[in-house]
C-alpha cells in the first residue's frame, strides 16, 4: 500500500511538472495590490525619477519578470512624456517556498501534515519515505529609472528608447485570462 501511495505521489508531481513545462507564456498583470501581489508597482521619486517593480507568479520565469519590468519602465516613461529612460539601479530577487507532502512519522497515527525531523534530516527526512518536496519560486524585478528628454537620450549610450522597448516587448505581454 505504501509503495502504491508513493507511486501516486510521484506521478502527480511528474504530471504537475509536465503541465508547467507545456504552459504558455505567463500573462502581464496590471497593478499589484493587497489582494493580488502579482503585477507592477511604480512610484514617482522626483520630477524625472521613478521606482518601478514587477512581481511574477510562481509560474513566471525570471527572464519574463525582467522583460515585464523593462516594459513597465518604458510605459512609465511614455506616460510621463519622456521618449527615453535609463536604469539608475536594477536587481531581481527570488523567494522560494517549499511544498511538502510530509504526513508524519510511521506509527505516530496522524501526527500532522508537517513536522521537523531532527539531526539535520530536514522536512520528511529518512522517516517519511513517501514524502515529496517541491520548491516554488517567485521573482520580483525592481529598478529606479531616470527619464530622459530626446536630446539627453540621444547623447547617452545607456539610454533606452521607450517606444522601441514597447514595440519589442509589448507582444509578450498578453493580458490575464478572465
């Protein structure tokens, strides 16, 4: 019976991984909020400086999150009336959580869903042979951008043309399905 349960757990993890691999490009979410952290935030710091961020879901790859940050930075520049922008600072951070099927130690009769195995064993450890643990990672890219006029943008080798960025990355930004 334990072998059959283990086989079913491994099959479900494999099916989840296969579905994730076949999934289409994650959608571009609008403003993030308290009820939905996925999406962008931006804040004006002074006349031509903004702080911009984009947080993806657990299904959004790092590269996509960084592309969506670039897209949002270009949108902010255009909405503010500036044709160019450049990054003052930029970084991407990740947050990984773990989902575990650990159900307790054999013979402990429903100890609980989660527990810590001592002696450095970690979650599940050597006492729960049927346990599987899956990492779930979310990425957030953030930056401070400087908005540039036409003359400033043409004179700066690091400046990005906001319209060009929107033309190139905009097609990747499909809206979320309702």
